C-alpha cells in the first residue's frame, strides 16, 4: 500500500492493480462539494464510490420519500427506532444545512452527478443504515436506549448554536459520531458499531469496487479508519448480521 497526501482531505492508496483516491468531506460543507467536483473532474475515475447505502441513496435522490412512509406499518413491524433515528439524523443535517445555505448530502449528490457526467460507474459503499442502527439498538439495555434518545434530542436542539467554524470541526467526524460522541463515552460499544465496523465495511467495499481507478467520497472521520483496515481481511457477512433480539424496547 502507498499513501500520498495531496491535501488534508485527499489520500491516495493502492490495492493490487487499483488506484484509489479517498476524498474526505463534511456532510454540510460547500468547500467539500467543490473538492469532490474538482477531484472527479481531474482524476476521471472508472468508478465513484460514495458513503451511501441503497436506502440513503434513495433518500438523497428523493428527499420527500419519507412523507409516503406507512407509519403504522413501521411501528407494527417494530422498526420505529429506525424511523426515529433516520428522521432525527435527517432533521439534524437539514437544520445545519439551512443555517449554512447548503442542501443536505450535496457532496454525495455532487459525487454521483460528476461521476455520471464522465461515464463512471457509481458504487454504493456503506452498510445499510438499517443494519447499523439495528445492531446498535439490539445490543443496548433499556435505560441505555432512553439515554441515547434523549442525548440525540438534546444534540439536535443545540443546532442553532452551530457556526461555520463548527462545521469545519465536524469534518473530523461522521455525522452519526458527532451526534453520539458524548453518549459514546459511557457506551463505547456504540463507537464500535457506528464507526469502527463501518470503517471496515467501507474499506472492503471501496477496495473491491469495479474499475482500476476509483474515487471514493466519504465523511472525513472515516479516512483514518479506512486506511487502518485497508490491508485487513474483512468478514463482510458478519458485519451484515443482526444480533439476537434482547426482548426490550
């Protein structure tokens, strides 16, 4: 593996006969959108990987889709936490984006559109958000779930105090990690599932993506983790499995 630093947010790696350019972004940063466009335009890769799963991809491309959600069916299927988590995270990003006058997920949209413009294949590299949240929820105790829910609500309530300078700091963290950082101090297993497992998953998906030249657009907080697991043999199936239900909430 070789790593060449062209800028603070761009890393070059190799895997077998593949050249991979990692682009780290903040999810609500205009500078990140421009960086993505510039890298793809200059590098003209065979494939553009994005830190999205299928459900998040659909959410970004069809942002009003949640309005058609059958809420009763979601609750009946005991997926209410997944809906709540998605809505809370979406609300958090939208409120920051509105404050800073940028569309939520714009850097991922830019990656997709810039890739399509040059005929590159678009490759979804993240684990399904429903799997990630389900793995988190099922290993937690009842009171930990209550604590987590209140912590997220409090974090979102503080969004009006976030400035452009704060967003620059957020480039060092994934949005999920930003929301859960305080809870993670008392619940370290959250970091393992939300950050470390996804770093492993993203690393595997990116280096096994089709094409010889790949640009991968990910949250900047994942860059070091992706590099950490770059040469590891990842058991991708185990990362997609759900633990048994605990019988609580």
